[in-house]
C-alpha cells in the first residue's frame, strides 16, 4: 500500500469519525432543545398555576382581613383609602407605589397585632403580606 493510498484511507476514516461525532452532537443538541421546550412549557404551566393560586389567596385573604382588621389603631390611612387599597390588592391592580404603601401599613398592623397578642390578626396580616410580596415581585418583573 502506497503512502497516498494510506492517506486516503486515513482521510476516509477521519471523515467517517467526524461525521459520526457530528451526528451524535446534533442528536444531543436537538434532544436538549426538545427537553428545554418541555421544561419551558412546564415552567409556564407552573407559573400560571401559581398566578391562579395567588388570585384565590388574595380573595380569601382580603375576606379574612376585612373580617378581622379594623381594630388596629395608629393606621396612617383613612378607612376609605385603606378600603381602596384592599380592593385594588384583591383585584391585583395595585401600582408599585400603592403596593409599597400598603406593605408599610400591613407591616405596622402585623407588629401591632403581635405586640397586643392577637395572633389571629397577625397571621392573617402575614398572609396578606405574603400575597403582597408576590404581587410586588410580579410588578417588578413587569418593569424589566
């Protein structure tokens, strides 16, 4: 076997190996791409479920809050202002400044409830704060 024939044989072998490797890499790439699509779909589905759960939590939380709150003193808002914020929170239509203002009010009410030993009020206001934190995160996400 001459040198040129050997080089041709080695070249053919190398091309075959590179072709096999290229096919393997492309197969893996498309497999990963398909899995990422499935992952994205699952993540979107989870996010939608979390949003739906959050909507329900806001509704239930505001009902409980209206039932138990109002006894807290030292609130800087008038009852009308507070009712407007509660309804906007319930509907998920708070703006970022309103959400931050409502958060400050709720944090004070929670401290007052804890200091007075009213654990039920503190728990319900804590639930409202958790829902408000999620709503604020969505507002910040939408700003990006």
